[in-house]
C-alpha cells in the first residue's frame, strides 16, 4: 500500500477508511493533499477487499477547504482537483460515508456532500463560506446543495456564507445522522460494516441506479430495473441468498 503524509489509510473488515491528515491546518487542501487524496481514493475503489469507504478528518476539523496560504497562487489547481475527487467518489462502486468530526467549510463541505451518506458529530458544522473570499461554491457545491436543500435555501446558505451547526444541517438534509461526538467513529464503523455485509454487486448497481434516476424518467428506471435484476438473478451471491431464505 502506498505511503502518504497528508492522508491516512486503513482497511479492516472490508471497510476502507481515509483520514485527512493535516490537523494543524484544519485538514485544509493544498495541491499535495489533493494528489494524495485522489490517489488513495482511486486505489481503494479498485480494491476488491474494500466494500465501503469512510472519509473523515484528523483532529478537531473535518476539512477547512482550501489552504489560504496557497489559494491565491494555486487556486485553479485546487478547484480542478475537486472535479477528479468528487467524480471518483460518485463513480465508486462502494458506498462512501463521510464521518464529519468537526467543521466542514468551503471545498471541505462539498467533499462531505459528495459522499453518499453523512454521519456527523453533534459538534460538527458545515458551510458554503466561499463569498467571504469573493468566490463561489466549487467541488460540486452548486450541484449538491440545491438537490439537498431546495434552491431558495441553497441560495441563502451561499449568500450568507455562514457555518451551519449540526442540528440545523440535519434538518436541512446536509447531514443524514447526528450522533454524540464521542461515538462518531463507532457509529460510522457500525454503519459501514452493515453495508459491507451486503452483496457488493447489488450494492454497486443500486448506487448507480439511484443516482441515474435523477436524470431519468420512470419508464427508463423501470427498464433499468428489469435489466439489472436479470444480471443479479444470475449471480452466485443472489442464488445463494435466495436459497438460504
């Protein structure tokens, strides 16, 4: 397994965990961290031993977004890196869980929103803080935010550039579950292990289909379900599970 400085990787019981590891910088992105994160994600999504991914941060923050020390000179590089990272997460056959342990701001907020599910500490917060720097949401924020909150609330969150506390973020749909800070890691691990116990082929096809439904008609999805079920009926896993019921 590759050695990294700015991310930490662990694989246990079919769960791959990626921890952003710049706690002294609130896990803010610089180009090297973006490169390491993308490389780590690409490696894990191609690993058969990994059935679920968990993404979290070291220290008190999840991710503060761009490192302000490099934003003025390398900002375009950071924005372009976001496209590759977000598409890797969304195209991964595995579920990707964000375990949001603290503040998730700017690109860090949208890294969390790119994940399939977000479990957050009750001490976490999330915010589209781009306007504080005269910028607009990147790393997929303009796509994810209105789909989760509706357009008017998304606009308010962008224009106010405020950090949203965990309870409000859950009400808005930005966080899927809020848990006590001390139990975040165990709650995320428990959820990941439950999903990892499912048939990986069915998990991957379901993820693809549900995201595809956003741009498809009902008839399209019914046809896709027929085709996908035909594939899965023929798999040894499904045959075994159906026999054992």
